[in-house]
């Protein structure tokens, strides 16, 4: 029921979703957004507010992830992950959060990752950036306590997205074997994107006086085969 402003680099994806929302009677706008570009961020904030008025809910879901070991990653790779996964998020949080504090209401919802609870090899810059993001969120929750603005973390497990699709297949296979070695890939099931959306809707839809500080979302393992199954 909320009017929605969708922002991403691939504008055509956002426009498609916005059209689907409009077809069901909702209101939506698609605006280009590159979190690494301050000009793009400023334009997004301006156009989002022009579209439907003051923003009451910010859902931060952007994420960059490329394979890189700690001892092999260069500074640029770490900076790339931090720019998208932390600094860009911080900029939008400031831009929209200030008005929420003034009005005494609002939701800041951040999608992080299970790697904060279970770090893993081969993606050190990603793990580092998500740790940093949750550190910022923890501080923000304390700083905004009593303002009426809720700050929540949605922490998903393995999710079926395009993240990792452009990795070299041989590298991907080695990464998965490494994660299995450390007990980090217990079963082959993935969360659908709709599962994360349901978690975000639950956070935003919580009644007044209730907040989800951290909501962990994991895929359900496939049913075990029973004797006699074909």
C-alpha cells in the first residue's frame, strides 16, 4: 500500500517493477541511482521527494560482491565494496533520515548478510563491508533511540539473485568447496527474492511501539529423502 520509489543503476529493471505496481493499482516511480556517485545520490533524493512527498521508509538493499582473498585483494577492491555497501548507504541514510527525525517517525531498514554472523573465505572485502555496515547500524540504533525513528537490520542467508553470476566458474566451484569445508553451505536451497521482501514488509508493518532490531532470514532445507521415495 505504500507509494514506492525504486532506485538502481539498471533503470529498466526498476521501470518494469514500477509498471507492475501501477497495474495493480499502486503508485511507483523509477529513478536512476548510482550509490558511488554523489551527483546521482543527490538527484535521487530530490526526485524521490518530488514524486510522493517526504520519504517515510528507506530500504537499503544495494550490494557489491566480488571474489577476493584477504591477502590478494588490493586497496581498490576494498574501496569498491565499501563505497557501495557502506558509504553510499550512509549518504542516503543522512539524506532521508534527517527528515524522519524532525517528524518523529520513520523506518530505516538495512539489508545486510549472514556473513556478519558467519564470515567466510574468498570474499574478504564483502565480509568487511557488511561488518562495517552493521557497526554503523548498531551505533545508529542507539543514537536514534527515543526519536520515533526505527532502525532495523534484515540479515538474509543465501539468496537467489544475480550476485556471483559473472564469476569465473572454476573460481566459483573452489569457493563453494571452501565454504562447505567450513560448514557454511549446509544445503543447496536458496531464498527467493520475495522472501527478503516479506521480511522487509514485516519490519515496516510492525505496529507502533514494536521494532525488529535484527531479523534473520534463512532458506528452508529441501525435505530429506525417505526410504522408498523415488
